[in-house]
């Protein structure tokens, strides 16, 4: 990880933070907390997130929400009203206060904002490829502030240390950098080299020093002390979840209690796919393993359309890991399959169960059946003669067209032709000695890259 790299550039960063410290001692307001409690979002091996309470003084931790795909996998920010803002690759969502994971409000994340930080004003700073934006929790509106300097290639995280707003990322050469953000004019933000690199961090106080708590996407929490450039290991959390972001509670909110009784686990689906299944075939996948189903719970399988909103985009439910194509499914559309465990509600999993748990998801696309059209500009042919037919196909090549020539209801010839594209030609010959009359070209089977149509 980057925290183990050489730290020859720390002196520059330390000088920057010393200036920030002078400003702070002269009255600058900071949102970094001196409390020894952090909250972390973390993902299981299936990529589904939960929120943890972590006591840095004892390294004790526990879940305060069940694992849920509603929790963003990029960052989350606790808001003053107790709700929390979640950032995910496809959505920005606001969830109710823990332990609930119900969605209050959501919108797409087309700007690809990766991280957020609550400001003293109550606004949330969001950082991403476009630059710096504020989110207003009072009315769920966004205001773009400005881009980062041209030398910045990517930004990863945003945080306060001693009341100064920072982001980290890399420059155009791929080197780790620290950005002291100028909120009034983002293009004038100060950039210095930084050896710590990528962080999932939150500013705070450790043993009297203001610095940065950060995680390394595993189970460990570190503290960066800008006064001497050291990185200390604070806690190694005993959990199978990987920490992806850290935050603290806004002033005035009580600590959230640990949840108990959520031992059910939807387990894991064997990695595979994407699966391409014909609309006339049944999708079968291996059953979930490592499942834990409590008394009163039910294990089912769901087919859904939006990985950012699993529970809200379910289109089919099955008691076995098998699905058939049926409305409202559409061909050539990507769907996802996952196992789910929750309270048994009239024979189905209760999607409002606070201990609802989803497994990892597998991709599946229902492929449409191929079609073929045959045509010829001249339909006359003599016995013993041949005719070229134009072929138009739908589906994914290569294609194999198989069929018969019929005369008077009798098969007088067969054909099987492989075509690489969606158009081509087929040469058919009528055997000699056939009596005058109509000859019918009958396709008996059509195969493309995915499906067989007979």
C-alpha cells in the first residue's frame, strides 16, 4: 500500500499543515472531532456494504446497519439530521438514520463524485472528476464551485485537517499529491507531493495531534500525523468486511447502537459469467454457498436490473437458482442474479427486514432467438439447376442455416451453410429429374453464437 512508500515529500506537507495550524489557533472553525469514535462503511466479499461503529480507544467495533446494496460503495457522510448521504458509481442516495437503510431520496451520479465531507455550514463538499461541488441537505440541490487545477489528473478523497479542506489524488504524471482546496477559487488550490497516496479518510485528533485517520480498504485504520510525517497503526478491525470510507458524527448526534440478531447470511454465488441465456432456455446457476438462514427466515434468489438499487429493481423471484425468460424481462438487456435472505413474509423474503442480506451478483443477458429471411430476384429454376438466394439474419454471428428442399411434400435435398455476418448468400441446387412445379425452401434450424432456433 502507499502508506509504506518513501516519504521524502513529507516536509512540504508538514509546512503546509503548520500554516493551517496557525490559522486554527487564531479562531478557524474545524469539523474534525476529538472524539475517539469513527464510523466506517465497509463491504463484504460480495461487494455489499454495511456501516460500522469503531471505538478507536479500544478498537471495538460492530455493525450499526445490516449489509445493504443501498449503502454506497464509494463514500458516506453522516448529516446533522441523522440521515446519511451515500455515494456509489451509479447513484447518490440519502438514507434514513441507522439502523434503517431505507432510501429517502436518490439521484444518478453522472458526475462520478467519489467522496464527500460535511462542512461547518451544514453543506457537503463533493469531489470528483468535474471538481468541487456542494450538496445542500436542506433541499437536495447541488452547486458546482469549480474545477481542480489543470495539473490534477484524479481526485480520491476529501477531508478537513485543522479546519483546512484538503483532497488527495494524483497529478498528470501519476504521482500522489495533496490539494489544499481554495474554496473561493478552486483553480488557485495549492498542490504538493504526498507520500500517503490514496486514503479513505477523516480528519481528527489522536493523542493531541490533529491529522488524518484513514483506511487501506482492508481491516486496518491508520493515523497520519502531519507534524512529524509519521503513520501509526491504530486498529486492526476483526471483521471480514473491507473498510472503504470513514466519517464522524456531526455535533449533537448520539452514537448509534450496535444491531444484534442479524446473523443470517445470503452467502456467496460462485464467480462466473456474464451468462448469455437464450429466451427459450432456463438459466441455471450453482446454489449459494456459506449461507446462514435463521429460524423464520427464507433464502431466495432474485433477478434484478439495477445493481445500485437491488431491492427496488427486482423483476423475478425464485426459490431455486433458476430463472426462465418472462415479462417484464427484455432480450439483450443486462440483468443480475443474487441470493437474498430475510424474514419469511407469506412465502417471500420481506424486503423491509432490517437484517436483509444479499449475496454478490452475477450478470446475465437474455439473448433473442435468431431469425432468417430468404429471398431471390428470380424464383425460376430448372431441374438440375441452381439458384442464389439472398440471406438476411438477425442475431449474433456466426450463423448456421440448415434446411430442406421440398417438392410435392417430399424432401428432394438438404442444405447447411455457415455465414459469418448478418447478410450473405445461399446457393441451392435442384436435383435433375424433378417434375415441373413449385420447390419449397424450408429452414429447419438456425443457430447463432448464443441460441438455437428449431
